[in-house]
């Protein structure tokens, strides 16, 4: 009797059995919901993972072990649990008002009312609860990143000198400029729609500053930095960009520039001259900001890809 009880205990601690009547005859494909990972002792089940997959299909543990998509979704779910656990340890939380405000902002960016945005989600098969859960996770991640950013990043003068050595174009004679852009892609849009969108953004510049609108509208990789392309030597600009900005003074924005990829607005924030010591100091200050941003991005990537795993107990069986 003791032996059978021990066997039953071992099975129930490793699996969460689906609710099937004991009297029912087992089918050829009777599924068992296995615990396939845990974070700080909190289980993650196979059913949790498969419910996040596009087809939401049930599968056996053996099938899951051979499915690379299962491992991909499991990795994402483990990271989500880690972020939730770390936020809990730092006493960070997300209010309903924050979630509502975030969703309203996303709807506004897409030119939709909250009601129309909800309909668009439903059309894509995304439930309100599922989307709110994802938003909560995104806000928690952002709060953790902000908490880490407050610890600060230091850049030495030697690092700035090394950057100048590695980028000789910044030391060449000639003028340089600190440049930002707002980019609207033609992908998944007609040329007319893309042009109308950037023309509407151009009108918004009368009431708002360029970095804010870049964060709000731009579709380029530097969007989060307010469209900042960095400090660039004029001689290194493409002919299209040079023609658009060469006559601009500081804090002026170009006319709309069309390329094969889409439409651009360029903004000259500052200009630097090699003959001006003060401008050279400004240049070094901008390089410092660039290096700080690079180091911060590297630190954030390391934080979410490895450091969180060292702070919490993670076990996985798949």
C-alpha cells in the first residue's frame, strides 16, 4: 500500500491531471497537463504554453518536446514570470488607470478611437483581457528598465577619445550636425496614404517639438530616442539628405523627403564647426550621450537576458 501511495504522490507532483472521470475508458490520445517549468517555485504548465500559441492546440508532452515553437513560447513566458517576480520584489505595480492610459495612447497613435481600437483587436482574434495582460507586462518591463536607468551610466574621457579614433569621420575637417528624423514607411500602405500621414505630422510640428512627434509617430529604429540619428559629418550624408538639410539653421526641419522606403522629415538640432572650441566641446558632449545610450542598451539587454535569471530560481523540464 505504501508503495502505491508513493507512486501516486510522485505522479501528482509532476503532473496536473486533466479532469477526466475515472470510469471513462482512456482514449488513444488522452492528454496530461505537465508542469514543464517553474519560476521561484511557481509552476508553468504545458497548457499555459500551448494556450499562447497561434493555433492554441493541445499536444502531448512528447509532441511538445519536439516542437521548437513550444520552446520559444516557453522562453517568453518564463521571462514574463521573471519580470513579474522582480517587479514584486521591488514593490512595483501597475494600476488600471495606467493600463487604460497606455491603451488609449496606442489607439491614438493608430488614429483610432478606443471603441474602434477594441474592434480592431477583436478582428485580429485578440480578447480585451489578453491585450490588457500584455499591456500590464509591457508597463512592468518599462518600470524595471526605468529603475535600472536611475542607477546611471558613466562614460570616461578615454572612452570618448577611443570613439573618435574608431570613427575618424568625426575628426575630419568640415561641418557636422546633430540630426533627427521622422520616418513613415510605405510598407503595407499606398504611397498616397503614407504621404498624407507624414503631411499631417508636418502640420503637428507647428504645435509640438520634433523629438516628441518622432517618439509618437516615427517608424524607424531610433524612434525611442526621438528620431536621433546622431552627430554626422555633412560629407557623410547621402545626396538626398544633404540637399534637404544643407541650408537649414539649428532647430529647423526640412521639407518632406521621399525615398524608396517611404517619407522622411529631417531636423537639424545643432551644428558643429572644427574651428570653434565651444562647438568641439558640444561634439564631445553629444558623443558622451551616444555612448551612454549604447552602454545603457547593452546593460538592458544583459539585464533581461541573463541577470534576471540569476536573481530568481528558474527550472525547466523542456
